């Protein structure tokens, strides 16, 4: 009996080879009818004998192209129409299209094998791609996603490419970036004076990299600065030219085998390294790795990624198996992504430039991930993930959330989707601000979002806050920083109702005008009350106290020992730090540039300085990162601390922790043991505070968020102990726990406050 099925599919189903897939699948099941793209997704009419139809329908989700993300799949059976064959019909053009856009995708196996097949006409062609792989988000200028609305527009396809593009059975059917050596983009190698270097650009670049030079290489989302990762001299000079003292560089390894030579890689880490998103994965470094010291000084980890563009594969299949591939910028500026801009901005760093002439429309840094509890734990969500949305449990109005200051991302919502932007960077200069503003406009156009409200951080000095407040005629909601952290974690976990939110962080503006960061909130998607926090201490010098952990060490020491601090026989005192105390004391007493803070990040800084690990940092979080790194994970003991219960908010006083650390130091206990014990203590603090709050508030769900939870040891200990104490624990995985995630929380809270009251 002939049946007809009408099938509607939404999700990421366009621009990733879905129609040719359906076409070929239909023919293999003797299906008649048609497929087309419309404003919602893919629409199919399929007609055949009953059994064929059933198999066809079952095979769609089962065999869909790897990049497809099916969100909904509707099937309706109806009367046969009498089709005679199967065809791909022309897309329906409508007024307001809203489709999901694919992120950029790592080179697929089929393209890779063509890349290295000598007789193939794309042999060693650095821009080979197909519907299963290649650039997407970074080259799209407008929608619908069609070649003339991407930066591929200037390249007119040759007859061969055009033939593939029009052939429904071909892997390159409607592959918008389709190209070959005769019609597509090409490479050009130039020296820092702008003179072209003769010869094959890839061969020549490899030759130069082998000699220890630094090359700016244009990639998918921007420029990388590359050098031989095993050459300490090259890596050191890259460091000094980039004004980047210690912050680790990422390395790109040829393949898994090479990655294993330098790092321990577990199963989930391997899966993540090989995933189509190809993020940087932070791995435990092997002691005998040949990677140069200057690549990641003072680290026991290494950020590793595998090649994700054809050019990367060509570069790493020569004599060099590992390259430093760090963002093409000076210190914390945004990554360079235009040829002219790179020429001027990176001239003082790069000896050579490997350019190509396919423009990057949206810059997008490499994403950075770790693995926690056998799942990805995303620290920087950008290239490969963006602009895939975070799916929410219920639909939202269209909200613009402008995020924080450091590691800024913005977020735009529509229906059940939260479009969390690519990593914008630290909103501290005009360049980043421009990139932030352009990014917002671009996302609004791509997803047809016209915000009905704006949500922003309470900090009055953040450029993201000022930007939000400057938007005319829209309702605005200021959101407390740590509430945003907690709700961002709730949103990604799809939970609502009241929870205990543990937001441990460096800095966030509190509702009382002080700086928060060691917060326990009774929170839901709309509101919160602060139910416990770390005891407040002065932060003499304000932002200086963040860059100079010795300041916080002195503050905590004097709180614990008063004048007796001078008699302490510990290296921190012996190297003369106490001499600076008078200065700090005057600032504190005179209330000069001295905010008060309950920040957990500052307590980690203080311990790091007390242990003589870091008195001053040269990148955000360095003191705490190096403290985590040395921690003895076997230690079971903890330091005592006080939890003052009375009227909420409860206050956690760490003075005894400081006394204990100092006592251990004078007894000659190793830094490694002290750090391990300190981490255990903070985990204990979290559990005991949550237990006290559970009694008070009758809440059993704990949500962990905030920058301090980038510390995997603390996250691990806290999660385990909370579960042992019977709590249900929620952590981040897809959305960063640092300030890169707060725009999501802001958007949800903004919606709740304005539209759900
Ligand atoms: Zn491909
Ligand atoms: Zn061609
Ligand atoms: Fe934060």
C-alpha cells in the first residue's frame, strides 16, 4: 500500500549537507517526492510503499550528517499524491527566516584524504572543504546562508566546482565555501616589510618555522602566532615580543600520537580533542615532554589542540609535529583577523605573515576546555561552539544581556534559544568595545532578534554596563554578578525553583556596594538573598590588590596575628613584606582606594603569596592556578575555620586557616601539603555552610559557579563531599563558570523580572 509522509525537521539542518543526504537516502529506499529548505528547517514529502517509508523515517536521525543537530522531527501521514521521482526543490524564500547557523567545523576525513591524495585536483589545497566541514559562522555576513552572503562571494566557482555544487548526489552540493586551486582562495607568504617570499608558501613557511622564526598565520577565526613548540628560544622571543610573561601558549599537535607524547590523555579528553569543535583541551603534561619550557612556564598542564583547517594539516604534516599556536594579538587585545590590521598590529611580533585572501567576517578565538566528570568543562566557548545556542527549558522574550568586563560574552535570547556570543575579550579598550558592539549587531541580524529588554551587570564602571544603559527606549534590568553566575549554571542544567547557589569568584559588584566573591545565595531564576558569605576584609589599592597578592597576604596576616606578625619566622615576612604594611594600614584607615571584599579569589591569592608562590601576578588568576598546581591531592586534613550562624547572612571567618597555614610553614611542612590541606578546607567550608543552610532553608540542591571553580581540584573535592553529604549538585559543563558565562544568567533573570512578575 502506498503511503505519503509529510516530514518537518528543525535544528541545524541547513548548510551541512542535509538535503543531499535526504536525496540519497530517499533514492536508496525507493522514495518518491521532494525535499526543500524553508524558514523553519527542512521539509520533506515522501511517498512509497509502507515498509520503505518506515525505514526511511527511522534512518533520517540515525544516519544524519555529523553536523546535523535535530531539534524537532514531525511526521504526518496522509493520502498519496502520485509523485514519480525524488527531487530537491528550490528553497522557499520568506520574509522572516529564523534558522540555526552552524559553527565552524574541523576538516572532515573525506576532505582530509583528498588533501593528501596526489592525483586529486585539490591535492594539498589549503581551502578544501565540503558540506560536512569547513568555515561557517566566521564567513557568514548575512542570512540566508548562501555563497553570495559569505566572504566567498568574490570567488567565482570554476565549472568543476560549480558542477559539484549543483549535483545533489555530491558531497559538495550547495557547499557554500566550495573551492579549488583554480577558482578559490590562495595563500601568500610575506616578510614583515610586506615583501612577498617566493616559492610555495606552505613549504617556505615550514622551512622558516624550522629555523626558529615566528609566523603570523591567518586561520579560521583570526590570526595565530606560530613557532616551533620545541624551540625554547623561539617560544621565549614570542613571549617577550607579545608582552606575555607567563600565561601559557596553546600548542597544536599533528595527531593523537603526538599529543600523547606530551600529555596524559584519557578517553573523554581524546574524544574532545578529536571532536568537530576542535577546542584547546587542557591536559596534564608529561614530565619527559620535549615541549619547550617557555611555552607554559610554571605549569603542569598544557593546552593542546589538533589541526582543524586544511592549512593546519599541511603545516603539521611536515618536519614539525608541534607548533605553538597562540592568538595573534599583543597582550590582551582582541585577536587580529583582517590582513591589513594584522600587518600593522603584529609587525613587531611576527617575522613573516602567512596570509590568505578569504576574509574572516567575525573573529572567533579558539575555545578552551577541560574534562570534568567525563564531560567537557568549557572555559572559553568560542570557535567550533558558537553560534550554536544553549537550549533553555522554557521560551524567553528577546533579551539582550551585555555580560561582564573580563572575558566578556553577550547573550541574545529568542524562543527557547540563548545565543551566547563568541569570546569577545576583556572590555577594557576601544578595540574590544567595537568588536562587542559589532558582534551584537551581527547576532541581531543573523537570528532576527530585536531585543525587548536589556540586562546588565550592577558594576557601574563596566563598559558593558555603560553600553546597556546607553540604549534608548528599552526596559533595563541590573543583575547582581553572582546571581547571574548561579542562574547561568541553573539555565544550562535546565533547573528552576530555589537552590543554594555557591558563587566563588574573584570580583563582582554587590548590592551593598562592596566587592563580593565568596557568596552563598538562596537563589531562583528571578531573585536571591545572600544567606552566607566569606568575612569581609579590606582590599588596599583596589585593582592593585588583584595584581599584587602580597597585599591580601598582609591583610589576612595582620587580621590573624596583629603586631605579632613581625615575629613570624616565615619566608613571606623574612623577605621584607612587612615593611609595606604601614602603607597599607594608612590606606585602610584613611579609606583611600580601599574597597572591602568577601572574595574567595583574594583568599586564594593571599595563601599563594604566603607560600611564596606568587607575590605579583602577570595574568588573571595566576596565583591561584599555581597554588592549585602544587597541591598534594592525598591530604585528608583540613584547617579549622568559624561559621558564624546567628541572623543570616552567616559569616565564614578564615582567620584560623591563616594561623594554621603559618604554623605549618614554621614547622617546615611542604607547600604541596599546605596547598592540598587548604583546598580541602575550602571544600569543607562549602559543605558545612551548605549543611547549615539546608537546616535553615530546607534546600537540598546546590549550584556551583564563579571563576574560582575553574580550579578543578576544588570543584572535584566540593562536588564529591557535597554528594556524600546528600546534596544534589549542579555544575557547569557547556557554559563557562567564569565571567564568560554570566550573560546567559543575566538574560534569564532579565526575562523573569520583566515578563514573569
Ligand atoms: Zn569535508
Ligand atoms: Zn574550482
Ligand atoms: Fe565572576
